[in-house]
C-alpha cells in the first residue's frame, strides 16, 4: 500500500537501478515479442503440437520471459498487495487438485493441468504487467487488433464458403462448425463468442481514453459483432451485451452516453430494415430470446444434465476430490461438467473451490477500490470480469490464455499509474 493518499502502486522488478545497456536492449527486444504474443492469444489452433494446448502465442510468451529475465524486467509482485491473495488462490486450487489426484486420480495428469494453470495465472501476470499504464494500453490495443482481425477474416471466409464446414477445414479445425457456426481460430464457436465478449469492453475503454478514434472504434465493433452473430452463441451474445452495457453505465458521461445512443440506433436501424440474421444465431439465440425458452439456447439442456449430476456428486468430494479430469471418467455422460465451480469442487474438493473463489475476488476487489478514483478503469475490470464469470458457469477448466490474458490486462490497467511520474492519487482527498 502506498503512503498517504496514493492508490496502491505495485512493486516491480523494473525498478532495478543497476541495469546496463545490455539489460535495456533485452527489454526493448521483449516488448514487440510480448505485443505479438498478445495479438495471437485468440489463435488457439495455431499450436506447436496439435495434441497439446501450447500455442504460437505461448511460445512467444516463453521467448519474452527469457528476454525479460535477461533484462531484469520480470515483475516480482505484479498485482502488488493483491498478489498474495491471487497466489494463495492458485496454490489452494492446485493443492486440492493434487490431493484428489494422488488419492483417486492420475498424478501425471495433475502435473499437466498444474503447469497450465501456473503458466496462465502466475507467469503471464509477471510478464505482462508494467509500472506504467502506457505499456498495458499497447497490449490492450494488440489484443483488440488480434481479435478484430480474426473475426474479420472469419466473416469473409464464412460468406465466401457460404458457411461450409468442409471448405473451412483448410484454415483450422472447427473454423466453421458442422452446425454452420463460426469458431474461427478458437476451434469452438462458444469460445469464439467468449473472446469477443471480453474484447468489446477494451474497444470501448480504448476509445474512452483516446487510443482509438471513432472510425477504428466502430470498425472494430462491427467486425466483432459480425463474428458474434455468426458464432450463434447464446452465452456469448448475452455476456457481450451485458459487458458493454456495464462498461457504459459505470463509466457514464457524455462520451459513454453518445456511444450507447449510437449503438442502439445502429442496431434498431438494422432490425427495422429487415436485415437477415445468420441461421445459427436465429435458431440458437433469437428464438430463445423471443420465446423466453432457454431450452432452445443451443446445448443448454445437455449442460444442465451434467450440472445436476455434478451437484449430486459434490457432497462426497468435499474434503478430497476425484482428481484432475476424473469427473468424465465417473460421469454417466463420460464428459466434464461445463461449470468451473462444480468441476473444481468435484475434482479438487472444497480447498480447490475456495482457491478459485479467491482468484475471482481479486478483480472485484480491484474494481471496488478503483471506482472512486478511476471510474473508466474500474468499469473495464467489471465489464471483462462479467463475461469471464458467465463462461466459467458454462465451461470446464479456465486455463486457456484466451480467458486469462484479457482479465489480467484489465486488472493491470486498473492498478497501474496513468503515465511516467504520475502516481494515481485521489485528488479530492489531497
């Protein structure tokens, strides 16, 4: 905690006073590598080895880690005082999984999953977070550019191939699904929608702070909305709308009000002119909204059956869980429950569940403490956090970097200083 009225300023390894020109050269090399790694975060199918979740983006993060270590630029405590809570959550999550895997499951599988969670939640914050906000805004811009480019390309491919699963296979697995939904390079239509949902708040925030002009802002929003409609994801559509609305309301002002009016006007104009919605969106989302029947929202019914099965199982796994990836072994459906909380509880017991909840407490705590002093940054954290939580209720493990990087960047923007030599202070309290 900073002294006086200054809002907390993280402790960074970058404060090293003994750096030589060699160290600074390594840091300069690391910056574009990190930028490209963030740009490629959504390109999950671009893997070094197709069988493992280790993507080209992950490889670039590893290269950047070596360069940052050489330049003494790895953050020792990237989340400041929140770092203890964050690490405690990761430790509890993995310890519960470990106990369950040793007693009931597969210890080798625990090593793999622990490595994934450790890399995503412990290593990446130390690489990405910086003392000043300018660097993080650059990373946020790279994230927006990467997702926008993917959705734009996906939209073009979708219309050129007329939504053909077979023709789109040349680009990647499930680029367009068998039900004619756009998965793009995320390999899954719901994951693609989740990526969009967590990216839209960054577009609004970057426009709010002047990093994007109106042309790029609405161009990016147009590409993202096109990808969202083609994904045909009910969870993606509702969480995107909710995240955007939360950001605009929490950051309320003339600019946010104007943006909201323009978005509503454009959407109303499109609907009034009878623009045809993609069939996947019409069948899986629009019909469910019109009739108020969630049973029409894609695979909702199947997911609820797994959730009910997991709920009946967690009473026996409170102290010691089933072990990593063991739910699918004992499940009648032979599939993991698509609910992070029940999956963690079933496979890692109450210790893992507490650990996961501790991790989720950090973005909420940061947003609450920042709201009075930097409403836009606090709004960004909440707007990104909400889709993250929505999809954690509809997904198994959340260690994919496409989930973690947007959340970490949003938290980092909220806790860092606006610029060199400008500590974040409460002006009204000075």
